[in-house]
């Protein structure tokens, strides 16, 4: 399985309104529940007014389109990283999964995945 390293720095934050988010940006995830409105975006695209924010994330994605019948992919990756003491923030799309780790753990995470047999590009 191939892992694609994302080049940009990321921010995880909470915002008050969808109007605070630049929907013209080329990379972001929005999560809305009855309790919060969360955003993952390039740090440079972080809205000016956030409720809370945490900078310093980097990410990678599982390359290709993952069939919904596949079981345990995210679990296996997160276990590899957990075994190295690396916490994650995971986001899934229709096609694939993204894993974010803190900047200081990024290289360690990619090395751990390569050691486990994944190809990192």
C-alpha cells in the first residue's frame, strides 16, 4: 500500500460559522455536529477568527480509492504509529483516509510506516 506525504502544514480548529471558512481553498475538511464546527485546513488558510486552534500538524493519505468493504486499514496504520508513541488525528473522505500527526512526529511516523512495509511517496 502506498502512502502520500502532504507537503503543507495543517491546522485543526473550531469556528463559529461556516461563513468564517474560505470554501475557495484547495484543501480543507469540515466537520459539523450538534456541538461544534471543526475545520482542518492549510495553516495559511486558517480563518482569522477561530474559537480554538492547534497549529503544527502534518499529514499523509492512503493513495488510491479504498473500497468500503476493506476492513482495518486505518486501525492497522494507527496501531503502527501508536506502537511508536505517535498520536494521530484521522479524517476520512469518500475515497480514502488521511492521517495527521504533529510536526515533530512526522518523519518518525513516515519511517515507522516504511519499516512496516508501506511505500511512502
